[in-house]
C-alpha cells in the first residue's frame, strides 16, 4: 500500500471569492496564518493560484506562477498546469498503455505516442472539487474531494480522491493526499506549482540543493529506461547547493528537448511512512527559502522551457521559460510498466496516502 494569484475579486471573510458572473462556476478560497502567509486555490483542478510569503525585510510576494483570473485557468491551464493537481497519473506512461492482472489498459496519447499526466483525456486538473473549510487550532485548512469514475482517462476503478491543504503557523503548506478505488488500478498524484522565490523574473540565479545521488534516466522521449543513473559528473548533480542556471545550458545528454531541466531525482527507494526533507531552494536577493519534505520516492523538476511566453500573470507580466521551476514530488514515471520501480498500484480495501510539505522561510545571506 502506498502510504497566487490575486483573483480579480476580494476574498470574503469566509475565504470564498465572489467571482464575476461569467466565472460563477469556479470558486476561489484563501488560507491565512498569523505570520502573514496566504495560500489561494480554486475548486477547479484543486489548483493553487498564489502562495504569498515574506522576504527577509518582511515584504510579501507571490512565489508561484499563475494567471490573473479563474476564467484564464479554465481556458488556458491545460498548457502549463500552473498549480494544478495532476492525476490520475503524473508523468509519462510509455506508449499510452499498461497491463494490470493480465489486462491491458489504453490511454489517449498526448506526448507523441506516450501519455503525459494521464493522457489527452481531461484529467483531475480540469474537474470541479468539493471544498470543505475547517480549522485545527491555529491551522487554517481545507479538504477537497473528487469522485473519478471507473475508466476515467482509461484507468480502471472508481476512485475517490481527497486532498487536504493545511497552512501551518510556521509558514509551511502541508498537502495530504488520500485515495480509495473499487478496482485494482495505478495512481500517481502531485501538485504542479512553479516556484519563483523572488516573485518574478528568471529563477536561474536562485540556488538549489537536492538530497539525491541518482536520477531517473530517460530516453529522448522522456520515457524511463529503467535505470537509476548516478548524478555525479552530470548537470543533475545538486548534492551541494549551486545556482539553478549554473549548468542549465549544458549541451547533450542528459539534457534534451528545448533545454533546461525536466528530470526526476530518486530521493528514496520507496514511499516513506512520514515526510522527510529532500530539496532546498533559496533566493539570495530576497532571502526567501523553501524546503520540501515528502513521502514520495522521486521529485520531478521542470524549468518550463516549453512555456510559449504568450500568457501573462495577474500583474500583466509575460510568463516566460525559466520564470519558475515546477517541483513535483511523486512516484516514478512509467512505473506500471517497470516492475523494478516502486509500485504505484492501488487495490480495493487499501488507502493511498502521500504527504508533501512546502516550508518557507527567509535568511540573511546574499
């Protein structure tokens, strides 16, 4: 068993946004803590639209990429999935098919002949989730629930998914995932927020450390070869902190496509029972820091090099490649076709559980 946008409206005292009439089907919500941090999200795709955190001088900025209105998320977010919940299966599945108990399941390809994030069929990032707000002492929280029917996106089993967002007093956003199925299935959930600790501009000067000695080797289509290759002597070696842009323009393997990072690091041999620190990021200019704790066995990073630059954020600024870095703790891509990988199978009677915590802070270093 596997264990910031400011909407173009004001948030009411209950945390629910009053949206314009043409966006009435989508609702926005806010979580706040006493330290000045705010997290905003939509019931559409369980999408995180803003994470506002202070810098070393106490100045607050939104540190995730996104659009300026709910209508834009509905119309455009399938391109980049800013802040969206990804499922049923995050990452690629080779040839858009997998076998389970002797039966082959076929998905709809959307990355050449392969399926990315579950394939071309609408995924969990385009659904309306039921939201329940609650408090646990000083913790502002919300639970989002969705019923995904049997054969949704081609995956077997009626799936009940629950995501809980908790904004902790120490400026940490905790995300807990849970799911149950009526038939044996495979499942890989993550959040697709792109982080920029400066709030705007390129992330290449921001610094990164990853607790991983191996990465998930892939072919030219981004499909895992089955090998967990050493990061040593490659541009993927972040065992010691250095700037994201220091090796990002390396030519040749393991870099591919338009360039930049779009790779997964193996941070644990299997799903863990409790979250542990796996990644550290900081912006020397603002002092903002981010530590990611997770129960997941891998972290996919993507510097957005496929972003087309045609969209703008809530302040009207163009969103360009490398303006953010997606940090996606998850199971391994193509695990249903790779018996050597940690299993992503979920059986009836079991409960999938996963936790990721994004811990924000600020330091005095430059």
